[in-house]
C-alpha cells in the first residue's frame, strides 16, 4: 500500500515540476527571449565546427536571447588566448570576434572541470573571462532549464 502511495506522490510531483517548467519556459518565449544552451565538445582540431558553435551563440545573443555555453572535452581549449586569437573556421569566421560579442552580450561559459583538468587548463588561463568550472550535473540542469539546445 505504501509503495502505491509513494508511486502516486512521485507521479504527482513529476507532473507539477514539468508543468511549472513548461510555464516558465512559455513565459520566457512570450517575451520574445529564449534561454539557449550551446553545448560544445569540438575543440581546435575542427576549427570550422568550433567557430560555427560560437557563431550560433553570437547570433542568438545579437537577436536578444539569453545564451549560456557549456564547453566539455577538447572544447575547453577554445578559451585559451592563443586559440581565441588564431582559430578561424572555413566560412564560419574567426573565434575571437565571436567570443567578444558573446561576452559583451552577458553570456557565461561553463567548462567541464574534469575536461579542463585533464587538458591542463587552469584558472590562470581563464582570468577575466566569464567562466566557471562545472560538473556534469550543471550541464544537465542547464539543459533542463533551456528552451533550445544546440550541440557541436
């Protein structure tokens, strides 16, 4: 009997949580702004795809949307100054101007802490950049809260 009640409570809570999330997302969409998450795992080894991810984020910022980026895997290296200054994609532009527009628009970068550590990326590499090291649970939460998610 308790198991049945517990399952019903879980179901009821899930419905409430989903409904609240849908209402919050709908209110944001009505205002014309979407919460957009750009999840990037492509690094400097594929400059065109990496620059495309930043170009999409930049475009969304310029169109007035709330944009958050989560970099994992090789993508964490994209925020090194030498990469920002030198990476250019074929038809997708240079990384530095995209990055500057994203930052100017108030966006934040989350970097996988494990990916950063294994690639030698430190706090010193990220000075004066709107970044935060994060665990996979943060990526999951950002994905749940976003209206749209793009993955590169």
